[in-house]
């Protein structure tokens, strides 16, 4: 039997923060000089991608919130383990599998409860996966796709029969509400169950890491060696940031090209024609990115299923939310081919081609 995603689960906090939560002065300031990273860089060398991005940027120039209308905000008392456990139980219910039958739990938490051990150990205990081995991985926003490779490898090797993959994005607790990027971020958690059976068959995957970009997007305390001290030394608060801002601009400039190139590579490794893809479930750092990737692949922009306007950017959880959205909309009939894509700090880009069984 094929190795497939046999269950999908999501969790969202109850609190909804709409754009009117910010004062008008914030919106005016954001509109004047907010998170306009794409606008502050020259076009990429990929002429087709540059034209697509330019058109999308023009469409959002009058929107200070860059397409986001609402986002969910987790209570400060909510832990990553609780959020991931809730999503994990939802995925197991969707799969019709009991927690005690899980052999492996793999987690990714952008804001973990502890530096170590990984959140996976607490998730396994919390949900009752008493016989499971549990550990964490970190490929940042590409983690949900790289987790699929781990699950498939464990099952193929006979080391596990049922694997639970969990991801959480409780990032708003680490970013001030007045930060220009905060309107484009949300909190949430997702999970996937992988096993042999009928579901979303993992046809092929592809991933690549560009280590020269390791300091482009990272956790920082400051902007130089004197203020950005290692985590084991006393210092200021950690926050998402960069030690190489120019590299960030390069990554943003090439995001659409990266997405299209990576999905093509994953499709080729599984002898899949890109033209046959019916759904793109991508990471969504900006609302237009998934649609732009679809267009760069030569597909209709409507192939991209997004949730950005409702829940904003959710890192590694974004592709899973979008996969769940595609299914709920009836966009995943039997035989449909779906591409998942994620790219994350590190810098790792990854894609998976799924076939609906």
C-alpha cells in the first residue's frame, strides 16, 4: 500500500485580531513605510517572476495591511505542546487512528516551550501516544514538508507504521503589536498522520538547503556581535530578525522563483507533469505568494489555495492549513495532484507532490 497522509488536523486560538485593532496612526505609518520588503529591492533575474511580483505589488500598494484582514492570537498561557497536541488529536480523529497506535511523533515549534527537550515529547505524553518515540526537527517554515520525508523514510524502513507530524506557530508572543510585520502574522498549529493506506499519497519530494543564508532570518538580540549575544549568555530579549538584511531582500526577491523551481524539481523526481497539478498548497509569507508561484509554473492562479486573508502567515503550518482548505472546498477529488511548498530560515526550500487516493 502507498505511504500517504491519512489524517489532517488544525488548531486555531479563539481570539481573532482584525485590522481595526490597530490605531489609525499605526495604519498610516505602516502605509507610509511599513513592511514593504519586496518594494525596496531590485527585480529578480527571473524576468517572468519579476513581472508577476510587480503586478501583485501594485495591487496591494493602497493596503497598509498587505492583504491580511484577520489573524488568530494565542493566549499567553497556551503552550506549544498544548497547541500541537490539539492539532495532533484532530488529525488522529480524521485518520481514525488511536493515539496508542502512533509509533513516532515528530514536532516543529517556532516558539518552543523549552530549548530542550523538543515539544514532541510533551505532545506524545499529552495525547496518550505512550509507545511512540518522539523528537523535534527544525527546517523553519519548510518543516512540515521535510517532516514528510522523515515519516516516509521511517515507514519504508519498517521502523514505524504510524507517524504523527505536528507543527506550531505561536509567534505573536515574540513580536510587539506595533512591529510593522505583526499584521501579517498569526498563531496556530497543524498536524498530519502518515501511514500506509488511502489518503494523500506521497509521490515524490525535493528539498535543498542554502547554508550561506543562515543568518538572513533568525532569532536575534541585536544587530551586531556586541548586542547579539549567544543564547547561553545573559542579554536582551530574543526576537525574530536578521543579521544580514541584504540577504533577506535577496530571499524575498527570489521567493516566487524558489517556489516554482522547487515544485518543478519535486514533480520531475516523481515523473509528474507540472501541468497536471491541480492545487498548490504553499507557505504564505504574503497573500499573493502562492498565486504568484502557481502563475510562474504556468498554472492558473486559482490553483493556489490560500488562507492568508483569514489567518495570515503561519510559517510551517501554512501549507497544511492550505491543504486542509483545499480538501474542505472539494478541490481534492480522487486522482488530483497537489503540490505542497515551504521555504524557511536556514535557508531550506522543500516541496512534495501528493496524489489523492
